[in-house]
C-alpha cells in the first residue's frame, strides 16, 4: 500500500524521520506516477505509523494525497486531497527503515510511506499561511517570514519537535533534507498549484546550513532586504569548515572549526551560543575558539539568546557585524545599515521577523 502524507502530517513525519536514526528519507523519483493507490487499510496503517501520527480521528483526520478523484478515500478519519497536476520527479521523499527492512505492516502487501519534498511542502505551507492572512491572524509580511522558516529548517542542520514545533526540543547536527537549489529547481518545474508564486519567492531567499531556529533568525536578518527586516549583508557561509592559514597552524588549538556565519573575504564571523554555553567548561571552550579566530585575523562576534530576543538587542548585534564588514565593504555600507537600523518601517519589519522566527524557549544547541 502506498500512502502519501500531506500538509502538516507530512511535515510531522519528515521531522520524525530526521530525528530517528532508525529511519531515513530518500528521493522517491516518480513513485507518485507509478503508484496505483489501493483502498486504505486504516487499522493496519494506524498500527504501522509512528506514535505521534497514529491517533488520527474524524476530529483530527490524517491528511493524505491521492492522484485521482476516484482513488480518494471517503473515510471520516482521513482528509483526502486529490492532486491532479503533473508533478516533477522527486516531488516526494520515501520514509524507509534505515536497516533496509520493510515497514512492519499488518495489511496485505508492503507499506510504503511518502512525504512531500521540501519544495512541495513549501507550496502546501503557503496555502496554509494564506488562510491565516484571510482570517487576519497574520499580516502578509508575517506570513511570508513564517513561510521562510520551513525551507530554512529543511535545508538546515536541525529539526523542530514533531509534536510541539513551537515549544518542544529541537534535534541538532542532522543532515539537511535538501538544498535550496533543488527546491528552486522543483518549484520551477511545477505548475497549476495555488501558492506557487510566493513559494518560488521564498525559495529564492533560502540559505543552507542553519544550525538552530536562532541561526535561522540571524541568517534571515543578515540576508533579507530591509522591508522584510534584514540588512542585506554580503553573501556568507553557514556552518562550513574554515581553512586555517598555513602560517598559524602551529598556534591553532582546534584542527577545524565551523563558524555559524562566516564572511571569508571580510575576516568576519558570527557564532550563536546555545544554553549549554553558560557552564564553565563551555566558557573556556568559547575562549579557545575566540583565540583561534584572532590568530587568523578573524573578528568573531558571539551571540546568545539575549542578543536576539528583542529588536533593540538584535539591532545592536547587526550593527556590530556591519561595522566589521565595513572594513572591506566601505563606510557607505555601514552608513546604509545604520540608516536601516534607525528607520521606523525597517524596525517594524524586524519586529515582524522576530515574531515569526524567535523560539519561545532558547535552543539547547550543543557546543562543537
């Protein structure tokens, strides 16, 4: 039996699979075209699904995608959507047992579980946030920022809690689900789906490598235009190893470091320190890291939750980064950023950015 999860249930299973070392996500190719969806064996499916997904009911139905109107299930505990447009290859990912074993399944045949790829999921999320905009629950700008957080997570190194994304603990140091380039490519080959225009706009702004929700916040604050709350900083890398200069190898205390944010041509780096950096051992490690950066002539700017939790604090941190970048970008760059940080409209946009990206509880991202 082929089961294609949709919407928030697809996103939930994606997060479950990322966090669980016994599961894996693999490109599904053209499985959606080859699939002959049979009637859903609800009892067997309920037993096979992970615990966070198996309690679906008529009050909270499980969202599934079907590829013809005739194949849709009429079961009250399922929300059946017919997706009739022609979808490109790898529009879905298959969730498999990492061991290669088939899913434990009490029904006839084998069970195959599929989730939406980040590109298709982005379109689904756009449809959901637009419903909130129509109900005046979100402004258009807030909806767009919220939309951006989904592909930033998928292209990042963390996954939010499947059952409680807003307050539950994240999982860290994970493999990205996909690259921004692949999301852009898939959306470029999609047509005939509502929400595609905004999804493409969001995908073009996605950066890979964010290591936590706070790093997603900072990444967007660095990269986005001012009307969306950013300062339009020069291009940067996230969580990629630094190549140490040969003449300081004998002085360096770390064989390798991955700054959370790195402007290689500007000798500037930023690091977000999670909750565990308050211990004495973490403090000493931070000092060793700073010394290594200094030996290489790199100005590093550590940040913590207190540096991103208010507009005033975030603006101060962005100003420090801009001042360092101005050594190569020039005084005009710093003057522009300063005007942006003082502008009332841009300040309001940063408030919106914070409202949609700042986690309610600081992340506990581990030290390297």
